[in-house]
């Protein structure tokens, strides 16, 4: 019995109690300590062999749209984790955010039996749920990152608590408005996505009984010029709006560009997410009021670390919350740019 196997077996007794009390936070037993036939996770044979032989471990991060600017810092964190932990990590995913394409790509990887760990940011929670279960049942350790899919067979989640982040954004908006009442226009690059719904539900809860009227969420799409045009037409129809709120990085920069070019900067308040280079400039120029960071580089790093530690050391998989940092003109200089 190798040292890696002895560690896993020795850990089983202490982990069993943790599983009973910590299942809600995403903890799972190391793969080879689960008795066959009890319905728990069983590590695939080819993965066990690769671990025991000390061969190169291949981890893939499937992001719902790698063409987005937000993917850049995630990839940077992933690469840092791969180098530090001695694994081969790569970001994959469909350009344009097609759930069907993401599912097809993951099914191919699973069937080829050439990967040892998966992290998935779901383009659609419902669409990705079956393929996450397929990976789990095939014995491939699988977690979610960036976008949570709690009803799936994911073994853990790395990322921001999206509902809580939406509530935080609502709280910050109320502070910015200082008691003003009126219309608040909400925009999203994908208003039907699970992550967008989670953030919006938190935002709605945070504005309950505030007297503010929420318009949206308005779907802008990913393409910058199309997003700008959608925001322009939406705001033309809502001329009395007092705030423009974004649920993501890319509709936020499109909205800020509209505020600046239309002469509404300083007249209409704007809050949103992430610390893209353009967002930083808009913040410094007083076009927007604040943004919230979710630590994308840390998401990429922790996704790799969670899977690598599990495979190499049998470390229990637990959820990792990368937080919600409010970024203003006062602290933007000390916050890493995400892109």
C-alpha cells in the first residue's frame, strides 16, 4: 500500500463524522474510502492508476464562455495553481456561451477517459446537471466554480455566494442613492442564466420595501456594441431612471460607456460587478459609483487546488467562498485588475 493510499484510509474514520455534519458545505469522502455499492463516489480505475503511478494529472476548467474578458483572470489563477501544484490544467468551453456546446465538449472528455478532474462553470444549470452527474458516475472528481449548480452532483463549489453578492449590491446602491426614490434599471449579459437569476434574486431581496421600482433584468447579450445599443434603447424608454445596475462585468462596461457618451455620468448612478480595466477607468473618472469583485483569479487557483489536493492527498473537498469586495474610488488602487 502506497503512502497516498495509507493516508486516505487513515483519514476515513475522522471524515465520516464530518460528512454527517458538513454535507451542506459540500464536503465529500476521499474517493477510495467509500464502500462499493453504497451509492457514494468511486474514483475511476484509470484515475487511481495515474495517481498511484505519480503520472501527470490533467485537470480541466470548463468555463461557460472563455471569450469573455472575465475569463482572463480565472485563467491566470488556474495557471498559477497548476504550476504550484504540479498538475496540467487547461481552460476549455464554448465561445458564445452555448450550453449545448459545453455539454457536448464535456461528454467527449468524459468518454475519452483522459482527464482526472473537472471544474465546471455552467452555461445553464439545468442543461449541465446531467453531464455533471455523468462525470461523477464515471468516477471523475467534479466541482463547480464561478457559477454554482447546487442541485447537481457537484462535489463542491468555488466562487462567490451569488445571492449574497446581489444583496450586497442592493445595500451599496441604497447607500449611493441616499434615500432617493425612482426607477432602477437592471441589465445582464444573460438574464436567463442561473448565476444571473441568483444575483437578481439577492438584489430584489435587498431592495424589498425600499420604495424603488426595478425595471428588468434586461438581457444585453455578450457582444459589446449590441449590449451598448440595448442599454441605449432601454434607457431612452426609461428617461426618469435614477440608477443603472449591472449583474456582470460586461454589461457594466457597456452601461458605463453609454453613461459617459450620453452625458448622463453623474446624473444616473451606476453600480455593478468585477474590476475590468475599463471599469477601473470609469470608476476613476466618476462615471460609475462602485463595483464588487468576486476574486476571479482566486476562483481559478482554488478550483485547481481543490481537485489536485483531493487527488494527490485525499483532502476533503469543501466549498470555497471567494467573497464580495466592494471597490470604490478610495480603494481601487489597491485592488488587482481583473483582465
